[in-house]
C-alpha cells in the first residue's frame, strides 16, 4: 500500500509538472527597416540624466537614453557614449541630497565636493565623440540661437565644444551633424517649464514662454533635418508641469495648517501677488517647491511689520506661485505644443512616446509589479529631490515608455528595462 501511494504521488507530481504552462523565451528582435547602429539622443536635462538639482556622473549613467541603448545593442545597436564626468569629479555641477527628515519634513544639503568646474560657471571640457547629446537648460528656441555654446551661454553645452568653436555654432547644428541612423528627440519642455518654475514671471529670454508659431517652425525644422536621410526615430510629448512634485507638494492647505499650528489666532488666508493684483490664494494656485525651504511665510521686518503672505499688504511674491491664470496659460501652450509634436510624428512616421499622458497617470498613482509609483515628493519613487527631474527608477520607467513606442511603431522587440533594479530617492 505504501509503495502504491508513493507511485501514485509521483505520478501526480509528474502530471502537474508536465501541465505547467510554459512561456516562450523573450527573444529581442530588430527590423530591417530600422537601423539602431548609430543612435543619438537629442534633448535637455531629462535626456542628460540631470537629477536632484544638478548633473553628476551617477545621474548620467542611468539617463533613460543610456538604458534604451543597452536594449538596442541586443539587436545590432552600436556604441552609445555619454560625456561622463571623471570619477574624481563625479559630483559634476553639484546637487542636493536628503540630509534628514524632521517631523516628516525633508532637510536637504548641497553636495560641494568632487565638483567638475575649471572656472566659476565653467565645467571641465569633454570633447570626445558622444551619442547622448542631452544638454540641461536647452530650449527648442535656444537650439537655433547663436552664442548658446559660448562661455556666456549654457555651461553644459559649452563643456562639449572644443576651444575656439565659433560663437555662431548652434545646438541644432551640433545635433544634426552626427551622422546618425536613429534618434530620440525630447526638446520643448523648457519652452514652458522655465516660465512655470519662475512663477509665470518673465525676466529674460530663458524663462519666457515660447509662442506656438515659433515652436512649430523650430520643431518642424529640427525633425526635418534629423530625418533628411530617411532616418527613423522616437519623439516625446511635453509633460504637464503640474504633474510634478515641484508644483504639487506645497499646497495652500498645508501652509495654512502649518501656520495655525503655531498661532492662537486662526489664519484663514494666504495672500499672493498676481499680475491682476493681490488676492487670497485658492486651491487652483500652485506654490513652488522652493518656497517651502525659504522660511518666509509669516516673517516680518522692521521696515515692513506685516507678516509675509498672511496680510494683503505683504503677499507672497509672484515668483513663488504659479497662479491659476498662469497655470492655464501653461496648460494651453503645452496642449498646442503636443498637438504639433503628434502631427509631425505622424507625418514623418516616427514613434511617439506620450510622456504627457504617462506622467499624468503617475501623478494619480499607479502600481507596477507591486511597486507604488506616484508624483508624491520623495515617496513616489519617480521624481528626484528637485521635484522635476527623474530618479534612476523614473529614468527606467521613461526608457520603457520610449521602448514601447519604438516596438509599436516599428514592429521591433526591444527588451524592456527591469525598473525594479533601480532606486528612488536615497534616504539619510
């Protein structure tokens, strides 16, 4: 009987094993119509790996195009080089890190060691060939502007140019002269973002909002040049600025709660300065993340005894708030820009990574592989400490967004990135 039970159990086990479903091994595949041999990435800080308010070697290494290139290498993609800072200058431009959490509130500090400056506001040169062409601060309109690569212009672009480069040399020329076979393109964010992060205040050309006519002209010209020899590529839409923690973390309700926790007289309004005048803030206004660390709310001076932000005679300055009217202007302009991006992508037969739609989903909160992702500051896993740029995990997610778009448009099978192998914000 025991032997019979043994053989019966063994037979049941063999039957169970033989009936286990099997998954076909995922085999990366390219497509003869798409050549990944020389892939370049055109873009701004998001493309470069900028994070936590600065550009460092650690951020560069996990930039989303770098992760994409590893998948492309499995199907014939070539070398993908990044202008990495040396190990000795690994902290690059400097950045911020989380020092402490006090009563749940983050305390950050600046990283100032192992920087890569050869002079004030001039980074150590890197002029070897590269494929990651991401330049922090690059706007679509600036890509066509002479002088951006000079010592008086963008230090991240100036770093990539040889000494003696003509002041007439532009980022557009730089990006379109790479003899590429495939490209990713994600410019245009800063044409609305820098206006928004300055509270909707325009002080110079860097933080004005680009007109729709300018955007259409520059975007079309850039893509025409990148596809002049029949090259394929992937372009991305512009995210909604209010989908980022930079605009959603410091709320009117949170500010009032903090004020009323330290006063016996109930405060009901926070006053803000807008282009239409001073008024009480509403939940449709967006306080910027840096405001939380300024310590200004409720402060007084001998010259002006009214408490800052708590009295109409001393409102929160416009530079710290993207008010409702400004937010609507940004939203409308973003919508117009994204319409142009989608039109050009369709006309040229390019893959489209809809970062706008995806990051709006992240803002609402999603679960992937049991990991919660959201736009919550620090805890959401996606955004770094500056509230705009991505963590390594966020970069892996964006790489997959681009990879999915490529696979869909070109019928390829690029391997998706295992985002669970990448971190969010580093805790103290």
